[in-house]
C-alpha cells in the first residue's frame, strides 16, 4: 500500500490545494480573455501568473532552458518533496505526465522566416541563415521529457522514472507508476505529477482544428508517494468531476488525471 | 520476471530482419547535405494514410501489422515510446508560411486559419499513434512513453512488468520515431550532435551520430500462457531505469546515471555482473556519451564485450531501445557476438572491451542500454530462448 506524503500544485486559482478545491467546488473560474489567443473564436484561457521560481531553481541561468510546463512543474514538485527524508533522493523515483510537446515556432520564428522562399522551406536558406538563426538550446527546451529532467536535477532524484504522454489518462498513469514503484520495492519514495500549458497560439489552434473547444488552461500537480496505509476522510464532493475542473481551470491535459488528489 | 518474447517486428535502414547489422546503411539526403550532414539511415516503409505527414506513425503501423494477433479473449496492452514531432516542410507550407506578412508571422491571420484538413494537429498529439493502433489489436490498455531516446526501452520494460503482474495477458511493446526532415536535422545540428563525417561509435575520431529512423514492436507473454505453437525468441528477465539528475545538456562524465540503471537491471533480473555476456551499447558516437557509457559499463559489469549498432542503422532516437533489442534477438543461437559497424580505430581512452568486428561467442544474457537527452536511462536484460 502507499500513501501520499506531500502535494504541490500550481494553478490559475492559486497554489494551496485545499483552497483551490474549495474555489472549484464553489463554482469559481479563472477563465479570462487571453491576448495570446486573439483571433480564435474563443480567447478565454486559465493562465497562471508567474510562477515565481525563486527558491525552486538552483542556478538562475537554467531559466532560459525552461519551457512553460517545466516552469510550472518546479514549484509544484518542490512543494511535494518538502517531506522527503534527507538522503533519500538518489533512490526516489519520478514519473511525469506531459501533453502536446511545447510548440517551437515562436522561439524559432526568425530562423523559420529566414528559411522561407515563395511559401516553402528553401533548402539553401535552411543551410544558411536558417541554421545561423536557429536557437541552439531550443531542442533541449522543447523536448517533452525536460520537465522530468529539470525536476530531477533540482532535487537530485535518480530513481526509477518515466515520462508519459497524453490527456488525463497520462496523469493517472504517472501516479500509478509511482505507486507500483513503491509497492514493488523498486523505490522507497516516488514523485508523481503532471505539468501542462495549452495557453499558446499553436496549441490552441490545434485544439480548435481538432474540435476541442474547451478553453485551454495550464497547471501542475505533483505528489510524493511513500509506503503506508492510505488515510483521509471520504470526499464530500465529487472532486473528480472533470467538467467542474474544466470550467474552473480550463483544459489542463494530463493534469486533469490528478485533480482528485487535491481533496 | 521471465517474460517471453513470442514475436518481434522491426523496420530500420537495414531492413526488417531480426539480426545485428553488419554494414553502414547511410545514404545522402538533400536536406541533410544542406546542413553539412553527408548521410542519413532511412528505412523503407510505405506511408500509412492514417498518419499523414507523420513518418513515425507509418513506421509503427508497418511493424505492428507484421505481428500475429493476440489470442482470442486475451487482455491486450499496447506500449509505445515515441519522439518529438518537429515542424515538417508540409506544416510550414500549409500552416505557417501562408501567414508571413512584412517579414513576420501575422498571428491574427494564423488564429483565424482553422482549417480542419491539416495533418499537423494530429501529428502533434504524441499519444495518437498508440491510441489509433491500439484499437487495431483490441488493446484495452495503451501507454505512450515520451522519455526521449530511452522511450522505447522504457515502454518495453513497463509492458513486461504489466504482463508479469497480470495486468494484461499480451503486450505489444516498442517504439517508433523519425526525425528525418529538415527541422529534425537542424535540431541536432545546432546541438553539435550529428556527425559531419559518419557515425563511428567508440572510434578515436568519433564526432557525433548518424541519424536514422525506425520502429520495432515485441509481443510479450507470460511463460504459463504459451501454447505449443508459440516460439520464444528470448526472455525479458529484468530492467532498470535511472535519471542522471546532472545536466540537461550532458551526461554525467563518469556515467553515474547509466551505472545506476544497469545495477537496477541486474538486481531486477537477480543476476550478477558475470552473467552478462554482451552489452548492446547506447553507443551513439558522440565523444562524451561513449566515454561515459564505457566507464559505466566497466564499473558495473567489468570486462564484458560491448558493441553498438548505431554506425549501421543510425540513431533511431525514441525508437532506439526497441529497434536495437529486436536486432539483438538474432544474436541468440548465432554463436557470434556482433561488432560495431563504422568503427575503424577503437579509442584507446575507452575503458571497455569494444568489439570492432564480430567474434565467436555465446550470449546467455544480453544487456541493452538506452540513454536519453535529459538524463533518462534504461537498461534491459534479455535471456536466450530455452
């Protein structure tokens, strides 16, 4: 058996799990017009202000390597890990769920424009100005498993691990992988979480084209799982009510698979 | 854990045979040449209409369709590792370049372009291939690993554990990836990861990797579920994963994370270092990566034969762990340990028994390494049939 030893969240309704829960249950919503989504049929999104990374990033220069999902993840993971016993990090497992990979067209815009000729990618320009202008660290920023990489680096986590992709199910898979790692004795503790941001034009346009009309959101939820009997009171409200969370915080992709933990 | 591999299918530059490659399959590609890269290792694979402008989806569909279906009534899982879907020339031409105005992108016009017939939105859903193909084998469990170059190996390990626990009766597990397009090349060129000459893992003049593409899927079952007609190609007996937690851009110089993964794999398989007869290295051909891996192999396994396939079929990125494990299955029963295609002069600084050429030898247990950008590592151990 396993139990949750720590939790950290970053949402557009705040960072206190219990308070976020109350707000959602009370019908609050963080959805508001987003300038980033101007031109789409619905410009509403649930955006996180910040987050403030002070105290969650050992080397400030690493901030340039952080995509939005990694920025959201660091404070949430850090809060979840507060109770991790000293010396346990080396064997602590970490499982993270992510959604669509971060779009690379904004940072790469000067390079992509430099490669264009007559509406097509031009091979000569690709090897010329396109190459010169392509940000050298962009691939490392956009790799989806970088959320896990940055969280691990900050906290020295070197245990069993996995990065899962998908919607709400991926968040649940990360949690289950963490529970299994502890139950099967492969790790004394395991960090499980999901981090996602859909508040950018490329992602939001893709969603519209796929017929996914729920406003996008962004959030991160992480929990520290350890051995022990589960404890807690029966939930007074259907915290797993996906529609309520979506009305409050937008579509947060794989994070939606972990909303129920906030109770 | 002792999980039978009852079928395997692979597509890579060397073809679809389950045998270690013996020569380099690199060929020139105009887009790669424009970036100073002389060759890439391209697989032969038809485009699948379910995955437009998504080469890695077509590769996955091809290998899955070559496998036998699950037994009637079996609970089935599909576990696939996949990679990044960078911008393709088609996506640029359809979705971005029509909106260039006065030297910049017109974001309002882009936002209003909601045409539903574009491949890009589906291509950017990393789990879509797993879900679409999962339906074709009746999978009630699907899982998509997104762990960079360790993704496929982690999928195989997760699947083997799921079969071992009894979560599913049959697992199809592997990975698929292709970054053989201009932005794919560019992503690695700017990192200095691609060889401007040729892929030659463990060579004293190694200067980066040969990029490839591919897919492989293994069919996994419990021993007690095997029927008289089932053929066992090998047994997955253990695996381990780790994170470097060191640096986003570089592996730990002494391969600490890699060592942890291999030690955990040995512990999981209840084996000792002396039980491993051959190591299929991650062995990309980058100066730092090969050195760190050799240090790690030596520290955990001692003087064990090591070779790499990446000078032959290229680095198939997120698919590499499954592609190379599938190719390793041909080692069992061959009486030969494979060499390292592309390697001319073993770097004398490397502390490992690197095999340049194939040599006689019997492999009872093979350990296969996969290490990803971001520091995710996975080691799998497979035992010979019998």
